[in-house]
C-alpha cells in the first residue's frame, strides 16, 4: 500500500446456481468478469446498508453496524527496512 489507496472488493449475494461458475472465476483469476463482483480503488469510503454489514477482516467474518467508514492515512507509519 505504497500509494495510500485500498483495493475495495464487493461481492453481492450469489445464487446457489451461480456458485460453481463464480468459484471457477476465482480460481482462474477472472473474478472481475462476474456480475456479482465489483472492485475499486479509494483512499477512503463509506458503505451503508439496510441491515448490519458482515465484512471479512484479515480473513475473519466480523459483523458491523449498518454504516462502515474506512480511511487510510498515507505514509503515517515510518519503517526502516534493512
């Protein structure tokens, strides 16, 4: 994340009949062709929904409220790498 931007990926609810096709698209790295997938780059964003949101953070599902606000702080951590 050297440019301060996040890759935001949204996957809509997938009907059972479409799961095998979507799984194939994931494994062949063609998920961007799916009607259920949308991605964008942003430094900050807000997601709102009618019911509580369930998001994946570091691979773990976490239930949030109806509104989720994310903001990056570009170059806020200074590191020295040998």
